[in-house]
């Protein structure tokens, strides 16, 4: 709420109410705009109070409310003409009213507060009119604003509003990816259950291509989801004037040098970060080991809770952060391990490279798939792909939607939407397993030393795999109804090598190579010693010859 008092005293503007420099500069913009419009401002003391005073204010959206309050106090606008009306906008020096960010959230809050109408900049009008139940009017300049207030335009009958069109676009197709059946199956599982997925493989194997196509598998946004995402992008100032809404699932792909504050959200008055901008969509983090460890560790709490909490001296802020995380990484610094024909990295280098990612972070990745380099036949398309129709984005999306309907029906009483959101206390209810599957899980738990979180995530992924197989009638998750068993076993083999060590043959080769290296070192030590001895002997001989020649010269002189 903006309050203005014009009283006798030393001329000047005085602004109070915990304002920052952007808000404080409004006094110069407003005074100059009124002067340029030839609206007389008497030489009096003008005091402006922004209430409540204990809440920090920032941004240029207070320019128009401050101008309106001054004009009303000077008698240029009718008294009480703006009562129960929300006003926002930046005022230019020539009186033009410019767009501001966060209008959608402001209008929604005004509707909840019982306001009669809203006056917003002309460029924000389509964004504001998306909120039903309240009339929003767009103005271009102060003259139009004053006319709107005098005529109370927000009370006039409203024309038909523009409807939000939610028409998701599919820009890339999985059919373009050569081979990589395991990665495609992993992407299908991730999209169907909203599971996090980690792609590991050599450079150029298709990890980024797979990640960029995952949003095309996700179902279309509902109206509520679209409004929620649009509100976030409005606050961040990322909405377009031509299409002021978000109709596609977000896909955010920040560079690996991103700071913790940019990822989680920050600032003196925190703004949404990348994880919030990826809400209800996909967050793709490429080159995971190259990112700062403290940056990755920030994701641990949002991945569990679906929101991020930021504490500052001025207050606590919460932003939604329910996203599908897709990570990509190379298995070693050069990227070609375990292919020892191309990889020259030492074991210590590989271990140190992989330990840049903590086990706590890896525990939150539901699916891990390797992407092997495509063969020349696959790359050139000489090998006919009988599954080209099956692995098209359109067909895969239909499978995802069918699995989502099964989940929606099963989880309707719990208030959650996806298998990945099943709480630990209800795993036994929704993810029952057959006796054979239970024995297999127990063996993996004991042999691989899995954590309780990892075990629960395995069960959630298995539930999604069963849903994709169309076995919603099955009470238990069995080994037979999971069609990707063979695919994922093959895909997991290189990862098991990395995590569990080498095979016996590789260990023997390693021991043989180690012995050869020791023999070579010993050989060069012996050769070096012989050369050193020969050099010493040659030096001694030269010294003796010099002494003999010196004696002979001395004898001749005598």
C-alpha cells in the first residue's frame, strides 16, 4: 500500500518503508515525468510511505502507484478513485508506462485479496488477463492512466478474453538417434515415472541428444501446471510479450560453471534459480564431474522435497523445484574408459574423477545407463532398425501417457502423481514384489551395499517398468513383467566394472603390465648405471693423460 502526504515545509521527496535504491530512484523519475507532462507539483514536502514498512521493497513496479498517490493528493485524480485497485508499472521520464515482471503473481494475489480491478502496463495486459475473476486494464502512458481512473474502466463490461493455448511442440525425435537402445529405454522409464536418470559414456555417444528429447516424452501440461510455471517465469522476467505464457515443459541446461546461487536461486531478495525454472520439466546437467561439488550438493534437498528453501536475514523464501534431473558424464578424464585401447587414464585418476560426485548425490539418481559409441553401420544407417517405429518420440509418448494413467488411478487416494513420489512408508503398499524378485533385490542389497534410499528407488523404477509393460492388474512386481531386464543388464555391465573393479582377465593383464613396467624400469636403471660407470672411467683416463702430458712438457723444458 502506497501512502503520500503533501504538507508545508522544505520542498523535497522523502521515501520510507524499507526501500532499496531502485525504489528510491522512483522519486526522480516521477518528478521529471510530471514536469514533462506540465502537471504542476507545488514546492512542498512530499512524504511517501510504502506499507508494511518491515517488508523489503525492490523493483520499479512502485513508480505508477507512487505517481497515482501524488496525483490524488494534488487533486488531479478523484479522492478514493483507486480504492481496492491494484496498480503497478514503471514510469519513464516522458510519462510512458513500461512493463514490469511478476504481474501474473500480483494479479492473482489481488484477486485473492478482493480487489475490484488491476491497472498494469500495456505490455503486461495479456499476462494479467490470464487470471480469471478480476478485470485487468492495460495503459500506455500517464495520460491514459488518468483517463482510466476517472472513467473507472475496470468496471466496464469486459470483452472476450484471450485463452491460453497449450500446444506442446516436439522439435526433435528419438528416431534420429542411431542405436542406443538402452539409453532410449532408460529415457522412457524416466519420463513415465518422473525418475532421475544418469547417462554415462564416451564423448559423442549421444548423451546430450537423448537428454534434449526427454521433454517431448512428457505429457502435455495441465492448465494448473501451465499457470504455475507461467507465474514463475513472470517473476523471473522471462515471459515474452507476444506469447505471455508457458505452453511447453521447461528444459533448462545450465553450463557446468554455474554458481550455487544461480542454480538454487539467490540475491539479496532471492529470485528463482535454474532448479525452479525447471519446475514440472527437465533439468539437464552435462559434465557432472566438472561442476563444483558444493553446487551439486545443493540439489540433494530439492530432489527429495520438491522445493527449495532459502534463508536470508530479511526472511525465508520457498520456491517450487519439482523437476526431472538428467545428468551426463564421462567415465574418466579422457572419456573412453573402460576401452583400454583408447583410455590412458590411470586407476587413481579415474577414481579421483568419479569421486567428484558424492555417493549421497548418486543415491538420488534412479536410473543409470551407459551410452556406447555407435558403430559405423548404425551411424550411416546401413543396419536396418526394426524398432524405428517403436523408438519414435510419438510412439514412446503414447506409452508414457498410458503408464501415467495407470499411476494416476493407483495413486489417486494418496495425492501424488508419479511413482517417483511414492513416500518410503507406502513402498510396501504400491511396490509389492514376487518371491523371486525379492531374493534378487536382497542379493543386490547385500552385495552392492545399497542404502535404504537406493533400494526404495529401485522398487519405484520397477513399478514404473511394470506399468509400461501394461501389467496394472499384477499385484506384485515380478521378474517376467520387466521387459528391459536384458537391455539394462548389458547397459549396467560397464558401470559395474567401474564401481566393482576389473574382471579377472583385466586384473591379470594389469599385473602383467605392472611386471613389464618394473622390468623396464630395472633395465633402464642397469643401463644408466653402466653408462655412468663408463663416463667415470673415461674421465679418469682423460685426467691421467693430461697429467702425463704435463709431466712430459715439464721434462722437455728442463
